C-alpha cells in the first residue's frame, strides 16, 4: 500500500482492470483505466494540478490568489481540491445543467460556484466563458486556468497517464481509446504512447456522434464532458489548443443511448460503475475490438464514476423522461404512452423565409393549426434535433401573412419522453390546458410534438362519463 505526503501527491497512478465479462467474445484483451480513483473523482485532477503548479511556477498565481475556471465540472473539482489544500480561493463558473453531484462536490471543497445559463455563442458577453474572463479581469490576483488552451493540460497526461498505461501493460498496449473534451487526455497520453512504441499504438477518439471533432453537426448531447458542441449562432467553430489532432488515428461516433447502454451493462455484468463519457469510450472500444485479434491489447480510459450520475443515466425515471430506454423498460406495466399520442411534426428553420417554409409545408398536407417545429439553423444534421436546437413551435396559419418565421414562434418548455406512460407524474403534472404542446423526445432527440388535448383525451372522457 502506498503512502503519500499529501492528497495532491495521490493524484495519478490509477490501475488497469481487465474486462472479463462485458467484453464477451471479443478476441483482444480489453483493460479499463478507472480515473475516478483520483482523489477528486476524475481524470481532470491530473490536468488541474499540473495547470496550477505551472501557474505558481511562472508567477501567474501567487499566495492569496484566486483560482478561476470555466468548466463542465471535473476540472473545477480538481482545481477546487488543490486550492483548498494550498490555501487559495476558488471560483468556478459552470452551468446548472451539469450533474448536481458535481455542483455539490465543488461547494464541499469550499469553492464558490457561479452558475451561468445564457444560451449564447462563446464570444457573447453573457456566455459562461465571457463571465469567467470578466471576473478575472476585475479581480486582483485571479488566475484563469483555461484548460482548453493551457499546454500544462496535455503535458500532465504526457508525463503521467501515458507512462502508466505503457508500464502497466508491459508495453503490450496496441490501442488506446479515450474521449475528447479539451483533448488534453488523448493528446498527452496518445503522444507519449506513440513515441514510446515507435508509432505502433493506435489512438482512437471516442466521440459523441454529433461532435464536430469527428465531423458531426456540433449539436448538443446529454453525456457531459466529451465531444465538441457548436452554438447554432457561432460564426466559427473554435477548437482547443490542448487538442493535438495529429495524434488521433481514427474517430468512432457514439450516440447517447449507446453510451448509456454500455455503462449500464458494465455495472451489471462487470461490477464497474462508470460515468457517461466512459460509456462513449467503452462503446467505441467494443466496436473497434470486433476487428482486432488475440494479439491486441486495448486500453480504454474511463474519465469519471457512475456515482456522479446516479440521478441521470442510472435512473429509470430520468431515462424515461428523456426518451431513453433502460433495462427496466422491459418490466414496466403496459398502458398507453406519450409516443402513441405523439405526431411527427415537420421541421423548419428559424432563419428561412416564410415563403420557403410554406412551400415545404404544403407538401406535408398539414391542417392550419397543426404544430410545426422551428429549429435553429444547423447544417448537415446527423440526428433529429436536440431540444436546445428547437426555437419553438408555429403553425401554417400563423406563418401565412407573417414577415419572418421568427415572429410566429411560440416557445415550448415542456419535454416528454416517448416511452412515458400516460399515468407518469411528468405527464399528469403537465398543466398545459387546451392548446398546450410538448416536445416529444426519442433517445433524447426531438422527433415530434404532442398536444395536451391528445394526451388528456382519455382521462377527460372518463371523467365526463363518470359525471354523466
Ligand atoms: N469525460 C468527462 C466526464 C470530463 O469531465 C472530461 C473533461 N471535460 C472529459 C471526459 C474529457 O477529457 P479531456 O478534457 O482531457 O479531453
């Protein structure tokens, strides 16, 4: 058993665990690297500590200073624990959409949490990034870690993660699979493994199928931390400097549902509880392993634990509410579902002309008040839209005579999963009254709409009959 001089010294040195059940009949050896064994619970402890130490060394962070970061959570946690240990103030800018458990962990370390939820491009003054930069500009002694562009981020993995994988496989690793958020993990680890193996190790980027890194449309997804989102109004798609695209040999695109399936299976067959981005990495690893031989050794980096996502990917209610399926669906009692009452609504874009929109809708033979989904512009869609890409709803009647599509759009706040039973609290609590419309989610994507009237027709009828 190792003894460490401090919690910071215990960062890194995570083991490899061979998969013996979840890998099924696959020929290669498959090992996972559980990065939640770091003290803050994720791979990002490594980068956080390295960035902080470099800032101390180059004088940008001094005693009494404030550590600041804009983060989807895990980097903030690494910085917050290091700041707590070293006596710095930590201020973390993040969004309320990140796992609640990460928010609570940040405050547990004494970090101050600033939640910013404006849905605007990154250069907008109200964006999360701009708010973080503004705070640093106004706060004496504040240092912004900037994990996306900080060379200490990939360097941490070149110095630790890469050598660990090489040593723990005795140089037998042939494939390294990791997700790509800032790119720090895959770039640093991948570069080391390529150098030490004389270029033999293949580096695979496991990416959400919508991520622009692997050629996706840049739309939002559910799994936190992995992939690259592009705001629909962004003028340019800016990639992090921490990402070294030359290191990645291939990408494998994975859907949210596949990632969720992979971690639920891993928990139930292997007894290993991993987080959502781990599911992306695992699903990608299993796909490439199908084409490999018994001479191959695949190492899959699992960034954080499933304990952070017990209320989401491992929660049957959350899965149903977002149109995902889980093993419990097979046991659910029958009965009418949202999906049976939903209509596949046509989709138009907010910035197309009214004439164009009406011409396209004419072909669908819609009634005047049929709902039409209005989406923000997104070129080359790979899946049905994410709900953040939906500007709202309109109708053919509202469009006729309007000057722009935008002026006819009414917001739709309610979302219901396709598999929710009509008796589910999410449905019965929806007080939409006549004329209310909800977005219907199938595997997390918006595939249509359902009217309040359609959903409540049966209960309403039953009540009328009783009353009569
Ligand atoms: N998964 C999770 C859960 C993360 O928080 C991150 C960091 N954003 C990643 C994967 C990706 O790691 P990296 O930034 O090193 O590419």
